[in-house]
């Protein structure tokens, strides 16, 4: 006699969990999604039209999730704005939002879809995770009613949040994170009253989650790594590459190396807005990455990562940077520095004149050191090493350091 479907699913999940527990590694996936965007409008569409658009994107994401699971992935991260896009006013995005409960309610939307208010997007994401026995990370919108007794309540009587959700391999909601550091164009969303440091445990490590612009700030990004000691960060993003220091692959890889954790970065893909570049980054460097500024296609990436990077025998040793800096010898022929502006910020630069070199440039208390070798250099090309010891973003309410 064949086992029933629920029993079979339980057996499969138990075997997968035991396998993950017995291993020092796990398989992770990220998907760079070419989002199907709604028509630009200031007026709300009907809930049916909103769900139809979201289902089109979820059709694509579901295929990526199935493929990742078939290749053995334990978890997959999908991009910020990956289900409904970004062409919204506050009013226009409302039909796309759902009320996302606190994960403490112990809810599997796939098997209990009517427990709370209608939530077809959460139900479908939950079923994707459950049917493929894989953790699924997605970015959707949360709505929360409020009233006049709350001094921060918006005039329309609701809070709207840019939100990440995580469903485990049984389809249970295990994490919900409201983006704290909104980009200046995200006027359709509200800031949470306090930053959230969201973590959850799995058989293959401790995970934290934040969104896009959050990576440039102490809260929650640094708090999750330094205080809460996560092993792997989940990072849905809609990253517009900005030269010279905010290119997606290079910056996110450097962040993972500097923080000493895994970073699963899933980007949206829109070449007209220079959105591309995702990867699976480790303390030792990229395990896999993708950058495509020519085609309109999405891309699935998988890699085997250390479950607990800090315990890995190949984990990079701590560096005494002060001692290291005092031992650096100036490269012969190094010239004086000069100042230059990058997006309103005044950098101190040193030109890289040689085909190979060992250069240091300082501004204030920040020193950057580079050992390099050029494979080719045209006569009309100039390369420089720059340092900036300051805060960027003076035209908006917050600043960040790079």
C-alpha cells in the first residue's frame, strides 16, 4: 500500500532535514528575475487585476523554485519587487498588499488559507515551498490598519510596508521583515517605528534577512552579523548599479567578505534601469555570481555553501589591520594624490600609472590599499584608487558610509 500524500511529504521533509543536519554544507539558490511590470497609473487597479499581474510573476518564480529544488537547493531567494514591480503611488499599490501576520501564529497558508484575511499571494508562495520541499524567500507588501489614537497613523488609516517573507520547506511562515531603510523613491511605503532584527534557525544554519538599501546601514545589517551572529544573510534587492563604488556584484561580495558571513543576493533584472548583478557570496569570495546588461532574461544560480562559515577550516583568519598598514611599503614611482568629485563627494585619488603596483591612498582616518596587475590598458584609459572618509546622501534624511 502506498503512503498517503501528507505522510509521504512528512517523510521526505524528515529525510531532507536529517541530511542537512549531517552536513557541514548546504545548497543555496538565488534568482535574478526580469519582473513583469504593471502599467504606470496613479489610480488603483481592481484586486483581480492586481492578482493577475502578480500571478504572472509568480508563474516565472515558481519555475525557478522547482528547478532549484530539483538541483538539490535547500533555500532560494527571489528579488525585491519581484512579484509586483515598482511603478506605484501610495494609493496605486494598495490592491497588491496583503495582511501578513506575525510568524509566531504558526501558520501554513497552503493548508489553511482561510485562517486569516484572504492572502492568495502568501498561499501560493507557501505552496511553492511545500510542494518543492524548499525554503522560499520573497518580497511582497504588508498592510496594517491603524487609527487616530496612534499619532503616527497615516491619514488613510493604514501602514504599508515593504516586506520580506520566508516560508520553510513545509510551507510555514517562519520570518517576516519590514524594510527599515527605504530608498527615497519608495514613497508608497511607511518606515517601521523601530528597526527589526529578524532571524530564524534551520537545520543548515542561522539566517538573517534584510532588504536592498538596508545593507548600507548599521541597523539591521551590522546588528544581525555582529550581535546576533547569523551564518547567512538573505538579501532580496532591486539594485541599480552606480559606478564606481555601488556596483552590485563587487559591493555585495565585499560586504560578505568584510562581515564574514554568506550573503544570498537576489536582484531584479531591468537593463534600462541598470538593474542586474546577483550572486552567492561567502567570506572567501563569490561562490557564484551573474551580471548581464544586454539581455532581458532572468537567471538562476546555485552553489554549495558552508553551513557555519565561522567554523569552517577555510574561514579567513582575523587581520590586524593597523599592523598590516604599518608594513606596507610605498611602491616605487607612486605619485602625489589629488582631489576629485564622485557624485558630490570629494575623494582623494592616486593614479595607477603602472601595469602592476602596490598603492595606498588615505583621506582622514580611512586608508585604502591596492595590490594589482593590469592585463591590458588602452592609451585613453585612466585608472585611479580613491578614498572617501565621509557621509554620502546629504539630500535625503539619512547618510551612509561606503
